């Protein structure tokens, strides 16, 4: 595969892709629940056996799957998330109280990462004003409305998944599997991308790139995924 | 008599004007979609990154990577679009969503909403609730009038952790339709066979006609 003048970021295996990971690292992991999870990278972190990670993820897994494996394996020392829902592993972690869990509004969660990626140290938002979310934070009035100051959220790593990527790390996502991933990529020092398919440089039309490769540092192709359904809801075909 | 869940959803659907961009919260609010005209005049936004959400897929067409914010498999209508979470929340926080229909644990007469955590109970988390409550142009709450234990949910002041201050415009319960006035709730409509006295007994704030 030709990479032209670009650095070839493709790693031969998940183990190689995860090589720079270290104990105590902050790690953003893409996905809305189990939708869009970098399944092989998530499993690879458990196999690697690191500890005390600060996991930054919307749900931290569900139904014992996805990032629930990190909770069970004890690789996590702290979690920043937005929703627990039916994630019993996360509820259990919260009850046990051994690890710090910050639950924050989803829009603030993603905007803090967007800010980090765009070089913005903090921003004001009305979300959370008058609630526990604003406790201890600076507030300010603009016009006739009160806003709370939220700080950028950076991470050492982002582990994300896409449908197609080229060796420079240009990526295209599939359906709602995109969610937080392209934003996390901008906010992390090292973004590791798990691609369902690796394509040649130039194969992606530049207008169709969802995440430009500048934000991606390591790429690994993983062709097999479980992609579990969380709630498989269907309707019956109307009969004539 | 009072309204059932389906009646409540139907009544909520009547609040939605053609051309609206609507976000339906998890649970009871999702039923509202079933009572809207199937003519593409209302667009559904799902905060996980989808505008133009369609009904559940036909069996065999479901894709685990095409879901709504409740993590149910869904479809996209013609003209729909998919985007990242930052864009999705710019739609919400930037005031581009016309209406959010949300569930509630408590609603105050000032419009304060509590819908994410019960003290001492299981915390489901915040998700997009705080952003929707403070960002959508209009907030319609769809909830039972009282808790399972019979405690009023429409109150002078919420004592559960708040989602947002002064955000709720209108509340639909099994007993009727109520507007937040600041110093009480105004009865817009009562469900068939429901007497004002019953509503008064089950409401923890002044009620006006």
C-alpha cells in the first residue's frame, strides 16, 4: 500500500496500536452505549493489563459488554460519563465507591472535548445552571441569562472506531456509530483508530472525509466485530 | 376516569405544529411519535446524532449502528442526516430544536424540572436531559401526575436534584394539561371524567382555572 509523502500510521496489530498506552492515562473511548465501540482496542486494553485509567466515555459500556469489561477487569481508576442507564457494572462501581465517577451533561461532555481540540480552555454554557453540575463553578450573566464556566476536557488517548480509514488516518464513519468519536480524536494527544476497512490513500473523496487524518496517530484494521444490539426494536411489514 | 399512556401521548402529539423539529425523551415521550401524521411534516432529532429519525426498521433491516438515544434500532427518513455529537448538541444548545418532550420526577410551578436522580435511589444519569431542558425552545413534560406512592409530582418547589431552572412550559399527565404560571399551575384541559377537586388533591401547588 502506497502512502505517498505521508507518514504511514498503520500498525500491524491491536497490540502494536496500543503500544504507547500507560498506567494512569486518561482515555477517551467513542461510542453511544455499544454503538460504534472500538471493540478490539477495548479488549486489547484489558489484555494489556494496564491500571488506574481515567475513562472518558458517554456510557462506560452496557449489558456487561463493551467498556463494562474494563470495569470488571479493574483497569479503571476514574470515570467521566453522562449516563448510567441499565449499565449494572457502572451502578455497582458507583455503589462500591472505590472509583471516582463524574456524571456530567452530554452536551457539556462533548463541548468540553470540542473546546480541548480547538484550543479553547473554557466556555460558558447555560446547561447545568442552578443544578449540582454548577456547584463550585464560576458563573456569569450575559444579557438576562446566567451561564456556568466549563473547562476543556483533554485526554492522553482516544480509542475510536470507523468504517473506512486510509493510512493517513482520514476516516469515514457509519450511521450513528460516529457520535463522539471524531470530537474525541481532536481532544486526545494520541488517537488510535480501529478501522473496519483500510483503504488506499486517495480512495476516500476529500469531500467525504468525516475526520481528517491530522487528528489520528495510529490506525489498525479490524475486520470482525460483534456489534451487539442493545434494544433490537422492529416493526412488522404491513400485509396487503 | 383518566387518560391512559396512549391518550397522553396522543394529547402531546396535538401540541406539535407541522414543520417542528422535535426531540422525544426516553420512555413515555417516545410514544408521541405514533400519533403524529406520517407525512414528513415533523422532524425528529435524536441527540446521538440523527435528524430525520424514522420508525423502527422492518424485521431483517435492523442495523446495530443505527440507533436512537434510547439505543433502540431505528431508521432514517428521506432527507435525514447523521452527524457527530458536537453538531447534535449545537442543535440543542443553540436553540435550533423547537420542542423537547421530556419525562419528569418533579415539576415546580416556576418551571423547574427534576428528572435525572432520586435522592437515595438509583441514578440513571444526566444524558442529554440538562441540555434539552435548557436549550430547546419549548419544553413539554409528559408524566404521571403522582409517584407510585401517590406523592404529587407537580409542586411549589422540587426537592430532587434539578435538571434545569424555569424551563418547563406545559405538563401533560393522566389527569389533564397544565401550564406553569410561576405561582401555580393553570388548568388548560382536564381528562374526560376528571374533576378539578381530584386534581387539586393530587397537586402540590396552587391550581388555577
